[in-house]
């Protein structure tokens, strides 16, 4: 039960345009640490549909650190841990794209997906397998959906319950 739940929000349709990240570190089945940061995205423009989802704008992130600076603070916290995300394909894609954009060496993180796990665990007993629905089925009330840290915490709760 040691892992890091991670969630990214993006500024536009480009996976590399991460504008916020939330990480919850779970050690021995307990949430031991958390990290949240805004990120100045690359490319640095916002699409209305992304802003509508997470509420972040260019004004929120124009003075935020760029991805390599943020990741240098996250990397030591997650060293040796598998990463868990709800719809891991999205978050892993964002992470790999950001590493490529900044010409950083990708360390080959292992990802587990709570969305896939939810489909297997709950089957058709849930109306859908969206993060807030699965979190509620696991006893967690996700009140700030699409805030990266809140989503990472919900993912951690789900992972501790069904993975």
C-alpha cells in the first residue's frame, strides 16, 4: 500500500500543457504527504473548455513555475513508488508529454489505473465510473472535482479501497 496518486489539469488540448498537479503519497495505507502546485503551461495558452472544467486561467499561472521546476520538487517524494491515476492514460500521457517538451529523461514510471480497477471491481453496479461517482462508492465526498489535489486525494482513497 505504498504509492503516489497523481492528477494533472491542462490548459488546452495539448497533453504537455499541464497547469496544475496534485500528488498524494500513500505509505503503509495512510496518506503520508501531499503536494500541489500551479504550473506555467507549455504551450502557454488556455482553451475555454479547459477553463470551464477546472476554473484556472492564464492569470492564475502566469507567475507559476514551469514544469521542470515543479517536477524537481515532486520527483524525490515519489521515488520508487508506482503512480496511480483515475484514467491513467490521460495523466501518464501528460507526464510523458511534459518530459518530452522540456527534453527531460523520462524515468519510466509505473502507472496503475483506478478507472480500469473500478470497472472491474464495481462492474455495472455504478451509474458510471467517473471519479466523483467511484469516490462516493468508496465513501469519499469529492467536493472540489477538477482541483488537482482534491482529485489526487479521491484517487488515493479509491486505490486504497479497490486496488
